[in-house]
């Protein structure tokens, strides 16, 4: 009994001492204690530890796994320290080496992997922040040297930042490019990933030529917020979507999303029955975004909502709430606002601006199916319900504002703020009570990768921007 008590007491002392130790800071870069990323003991990071990767003129050609747990108050942080002109440190996957102490699977799937490993021992990674780094070059024909010294080629679906699984993860102010997927977040079937904040990133130039299976971002989790991100076009010849998602509890707000086969592809949680069963799976929120359809760029549909697996019983079958967005189509042929996969999918669109540079009759509201409800939106006159045969319902309450132009501040420079003469001013409707309580429109996107508070007004304007009197261009930058 005395031996047992002594062992318990000693273990308690060790736990107390470990908890009392200060968090470690690992500084990587020229003249720093760690000259390379691979020297950092990634397999033994503890809550509160911070890895600072300093900018240098040449990229770091290294890759690694992060399979550790921080806490809510003491996350594990991997942060880039910018250069003299704000340059982010670059992590280049082509020719990258891997820390030999690490042992993990799916090395061909990404540069930084958050998820399963043998060393460190496998766990559900939690409370991790990755910020201010550029990850690039994770796709064929690029190759790398694995932890055991073999030279391997990246998979077609490799990602600049690959989350195999994780909880309470923040990815902020990163550049993700020149890879199969820019960002990939996966979910094990029975223990899905949860609680992600994807904020202020620049994601562009991803995908593979002639393929539609890789995207700028491709995500599946329970609880994920995209905000203040800039999504640029995919690689030339790539046929993937810009933001593709299979999550429950999805919020896409205050982003700039330009190009792609579709700007938003919001489909079924095909890999996780837990995601499909989650109550938040049935409601999706898209607001305050600027969505730009480029001329001759993939599918003419800007948004797809529902599913694509062919297993219709697991489609979202809920409501897509899309409000105070500015949609701009540069297509000179036809544009379709939204495809709803079945008649059991519904979309409620209000306070949006839908602007096409071509004639108004080149815009259709739906592909064919589903239930679309419209209120207080701006259109060019002549838009149609569908270019096909309408199989669902389009319910327009007659409050649309029609005109030849929304009177943007500078359309040629993609300044989609409103001017004093805009017919979209004070033409919106108050948010329904349940949306005002959980998803009010409080901010607006600021070029690029940041935001400003949306000015308060007696009556909300249509679109992603609120007009301000006596300010050139209609808005001013306010403290964030």
C-alpha cells in the first residue's frame, strides 16, 4: 500500500512540474537556434509551444507531420515571421526532406500534415494554430524525400496543407498554392474533424490539368468557418472547384472567391455518417461574400448545393441561406446562379446583388430542381427561372430591384462598393430573427484578406458592402 501511495504521489508531482514548465519557443531560420524546420522536435511539442519560422530569401524545402495536442488556453502554434517587406516564409514541397525522427503515413498527401502518425504516437490533434506561412508545390511531378530516405512523388490529391483529422484548428494568413488541393480537411467516418477557423488566407493556383477532383480547398468537418479569405483562380486547365465542402455547420462569410469550375460546391458528407447525422448539416450560411464568375471558366453554375455522390438520402436536404453577397459574372454566354441537386434542397436568397456583364436574359436562377426563395435582390431585367425545364419551384415575392447597373465604385478595378447613385442602397430587408441572432452581417471584406466593420444603417443595403455618405467610393476603412 505504501509503495502504491508513493508511486501515486510521485506521479502527481511529475504532472504538476510538467504543467508548471514554461512553454517552449523554437525559432527557425538564419542565425536562429534551429537552422532548419527538420531540427524542431515536432514529435514532442507540448501545449503552449510555439514554432517561429523566420523568412529567408530561399524557400525551406522541408515537410513534416503535426500530431500533438494543445489546449484551449495554450494551443500549439506554428507561425511564420515575415521578411522586411512583409514576405511570408515559403515552404516548398518540391525536393523537400522529412525529419527522420518522424514516422507517419500518407506522406504523399501533403507538405504539412496534421493527423495520424506512428511517431509521435497517433492521437486526435487538437488546438493547433498555423499562420503566416506560404506552402507550395505538392502535386505531380514534384517529389520529396520521405522520413526513411526514399524519394517519392506527390499524389494527385496532395495538398499544400493536409489535415487528415483534427479538432479546434485555426489556419490563418497563409498562402496555399501550386498543389493538387490547396487546403484539404478530411474526417474519419466515426470520429470526424471538428471546429475549424479558416481565416485571411490566399488560396490560388491549385488543381491538376484536365481533372475535376482537386480544388483550391476541399473540406469535411463538423463546424467550419471561412472568413476574410481570398480565393483566386485555379491552375490553368484545372477543372476543380474553388471552395468545395462536405461539412456540417458550414459558414462562408466575408470572402473574395474568384474563378473555379464553381465558386462554391457544397455537397454531401459522403465519407462520414456522423457528419450527415449532425443537426447542423441541414443549414448552411453564405453571406457577405464577393463571388466572381470568370468568362469561359468551367461550369456556368456559380453555386451547387445538395450532393454529388449519387446517394440522395445523404444529400444536405436542408436550407442554404445566402444573403448580402455580391455576385458578378464576367461570362458573355450564360450564367446560372445555383444548382440544387434535388427537389428536397432549398435555397433562400435575399439582399444580394446578381450582376452579369452580358444581357439580363443570360442569367438563370436555377439549373432545374429544388426550391429557390427570392426576396429583395438586385438583377438586370430579363433573367429567367431556368434555361432547362423547371422541375422545382422558384418563389419570387416581387421585391426585386431591376436596373442596368448596380453603380459600383469602379467595376473595371473590381471595386464593388456602392456609390451614392446605386439602386441597391437602402433596398435590403431586415434579417429574419433567427438569422439576426446567430449570423448577423457585421463585417465586410476589405481587399485583400482582411475586413472592416460593416457600417450600421437604418436600412441595410443589398450586396456585400454598405454605403457611407461623404466617403469617396462609398465606404471607409474602420478599425478592425
